[in-house]
């Protein structure tokens, strides 16, 4: 028993353990996702998060210790995001034909994501810092955290909200689009990418390459649109709140 405890102490202190935990958790969640016929409610990202959180809580491991090992996966987010250019390149002729619709949709989607999130948080009686943290929740995490910090928000809270938004978008987005009668893969991809960034884009790529390409495009352009529009909108929000 002492040897088992010593082994556990050694493994839990090793960065390799937390990297392995992350990869195994995602594999288990992906296996369950496939076995259930790709049920959107069993999104692999959500499943992996729940498994990792459960293990960290049971072992009393803090996030800093976990991140020492998991940071390699974090590093790969950059190359993975750049790799989204491949399906986009394959669908470039469709993108050019839909340029005007893409611009209009992105501006409308970006404004809707910002204003609806702030409105709900404001009606719930949230503080100014929380409102600033909620506003960029539909943008990919690094950009959203930077925007929130500039606005006086809490980057850590924004990161959580971004992940939750992405998971919910991947889980429920396709069903909502089915119910509302949106069948064009370009429109579906734009909607998912604008609302739920990378996690939603990963889901879109699993369903259809055209949807995945347009979702990846929307994810990148929405980050740019939000970075440009939100500071202007935030000034108006502060003026209304002050008034």
C-alpha cells in the first residue's frame, strides 16, 4: 500500500501524468461520442473536461500543477487553428461568391452575440466587471480574454464563459438550425463559427466540410469584428449605465 501511494505521489507530480490524463480523457469521451452515434449532447470536449475536473478534484490537484503538463496541448491550439485554413482553401470559390452575405452575417452575428449576452447579464444584476467579461464570450479564448482585460473584465471568467459557449454551441447549435429551417451548409457554418468559435467549428467539420470551412472563416473574422466593435459598443453601454 505504501508503494502504491509513493507511486501515485510520483506520478501526480510529473507533468507527463497530466498530459496523459488530458489525452486519455479526450479519447474516452470521443469513444463514448462515437458509440452513441455522435450524440451532440455527449460532446467530446465536454466529456473530457468533466473527466479531467473529476480527477483533479479527487486528487486535490491545483490548476497550476495540471497546466505544467497540459500546456503542450495548449501550445497545439495555435497550429490547429492555422490548419483550419486547409478546408477554407478548398472552399475558397464558394467564399468569394458569398462575400457580401458573409460580411453582413458576421456583423449581425457579432452584434447579436455581444448585445444579447450583456443584456441578459445586466438584467440579472451583474456588476460592470462581469458585463465586460461576458461581452466577448463568442470569440475564441485568447482574443476574448484580451478584450475582456482591456474593458476591465475578468479574463479568467471570460475563459470559462468562452468554453461553455463553445460547448453549448456545438451541442445545441445544429438542432437549433434544424428547427429554424437553415439547410445551406454555408449559412450553418457561419452561424456556428460566429456563435461558438473553435469548439463549434470542430463539430461543424465533423458534419460537413463546407460547413467547417465557413465556420473556421466566421470564427476568425468574428474575433476581428468583435475586437473592433466591442470597444465602441462598450462606451455606449457605460454611458447608458451611467445615465
